[in-house]
């Protein structure tokens, strides 16, 4: 049920609002062109990268990591569930690869000796072994958040993604670094214990906070006939409204530099240098661009100064004529939250990409999900021409160039919501997902897209990804 106190009339209004949005269908994005190198994407030589990194290392600014981490570990083992329920060629092939490499996975070390011996002697049924891995009577890997699944062996330690994120973040600077994880509260005790153990080992002071997605942001579910549905308790059926709901959590952060990453995009600590260097690079660039924008807007020749900066950072469309903009329009453009987004070369990854988008005659740079793009042939052609992919490696400032904290809700586009279709007790349901955190929720931010190496993007979508070199000790 919606975890908010409201009058019946207000619930009725909310139901009607959600019903109208679902009935309308998902708003489509009007792509103009994909962002390309020097056309919305910038690349720096090593010398320039080192300048930004040096700035980051020398500056005295508060730093915080914001890491969405409520995803379930069960998705990593989807092919195992499928193999047990109704095997097909794809699930059979993946299961065979998984079993052949079973001792390569960090969680193998957590198995009791008796189970290990049975596995090595081929003296255990597949069903029993997989059940032990995934269910409560064993390791329960299918019942915990992905961030608690053991990812890596490191010397004598077994590390999960929460712990690796902490270790990697603490290597950015010797002074204070803060961490904010958004989690499933039912696992908070295990998560805190996991993080505390690593914090004690490092001896480093850092503030760690865990919050959950606010239940008041949940969406109302409808059946095919657009009727509301009730759950087992007779309450209105609601569903979490996607990671866009985390804008409320992000809005509470006041650190000077906030790094945003996904919990599963992590490397073995012995292979983390490239990612750490690139976080410093993005963080230093954020600080420098804020200073340069402030100097430019205060200059007597502010329009030419801003035009020159735009050539360098491409935060506005190249055709933008700054000489024709009013002072109010310039202030509106610059006094926004800022995000420096790392982009990797597109090598077939699923998910969002950087595009120039037109809306109401205005061109802007957006991160667009595939599902937002219409089926019009010309739009589809633009989509497949995209050369870059969004790995969610961002350095952001929630303050303006004068250091004033901004309300991020003012820079979100509520019209960029998604319609999600799922099932509930064998019944098809539909509901609204809020604009994605790095899509519509950041639609009106000042955005700079920067090429970063593909080595910074090593997500663990299935357990088999843990066999990749990025997740193995050097």
C-alpha cells in the first residue's frame, strides 16, 4: 500500500493521474542526431587528463559516492533458474560453462568442505547443488541484493560489490570520502556489517549512509482494462517507480562533488587503477568547468567567453549563438546542476546512449534509453548510429557555480516517464516509472559528455561476467 497519509479524495486523484499517464502511453523522444566525437562528446589527451586529475588531488572539496544498490542478486542467476524449470539450449550452455568454472567463483570458498568435495567428486545432483547456492538452506545467493554476492577473491579475502566500491572510493583521496548507498532496507543489517568490516580493515574514516527508495514514490498498478488491483491484504497494488524515484535521495546530498555509479560496475581491486584515474579526471574537470563558467559569466565579454567554453566542453549545441541570448537566458543555462558523464565506445551494450534531442524548438543533450525511441524508421536509424554508450560513471554538482544548493526537482522533466508492463499472479499489469535518474530526471542539467576507456565499464549482469579478466586478481 502507498506509505503515505492522504485523504480518500487525494488517493482518488492520484489514481486518476496515474491512470491517465498509463492510458496515454509512453512519451517518445525526438532524436536529432547521436552525440559523436567533437559533436557532443569530447576526448582529452593524456596531458589534459593529468591536468584535471592534479586539480582533483589538490583541491579541498567534500566528496561523496551515490550508488544505487537495491537490485536483487537473483537476476545474476536467471539462467540457472531457467535451466532447472525448463531447460533450453541457451540455459543449458550457460549452466555448463558455470559448472565447469565453478571453482573460479569467489563464493565457492564459502561452501562447506563437504559440499566442495561432493562437487569435485561429481557426487552431488545439479538440482541439489544449485538449490544450495541459491536458496535459504544454503548460501542463499538468489535471495540477497546483488551487492552482497561475493564477487572477488583478493589475497585471503572474499569481497562483495559493496566492499569493493568502498575500497575503490577510498583510493581517490587520502582525506574524507563519504558514501551513500540506496538499498533494500530488509538487508540493511547485513550490508552495514559488510561495510564496517572493510572500514575497520582499512583504518580509514568515512561516513556511510544507506537509504531506501521512498515508498511514497511508488506507482499504482492497473490491469489490461485499466482497473486498479488489490494485493493479498486488500490494499491498492503499487510498484516501485524505477531509479528515477532516487532523485529524492540524491536531492539530500550536499557534497561538492558527487560520483554516481552502479553497484555492479566494479573491478577487482588489483585492476581498479584505470577507473580510479578516470574518476579523478571527471572530478577535476567538474571543478575546473565550474570555475571557468563563473569567471566567464562575470566577465564584461561574457557571451564570447561562454561561446569559447562551449567550443571546449560542448555543453550547448554548436549552433548556439550566445550573442543573441538575453542575460536571463544565459543565467538560466549556466545556473543549473552540472554533470560530467563518462561515455564508452558502443560495443553492443544494451541501454542508454547520448543524443541531441529536440523539444519545443530547443536542442539539448540527453542520455536516452532505447525504450524511449519511437518506431519511426528515421528515429530507429539514428538510434543504431550511436557510437557511444552510457555506463553511468558521473561526477556531478548539485550546487550552482556560486555554491548555492539547488532543488534538483526543478531540473527534472516529469513528462519523460516510462510505462512498464509486468505480471502479478499471472495477471498482466502496467504502471508508470518515473523519469530515469540519468534520463528525464536530469533532463535540464548542464551536461558534458566525455570519452572514457572501456576498462571503466565492467558490470556484472550475470554470474558468468565474473569470469571476465576485470574480475580476476592480477
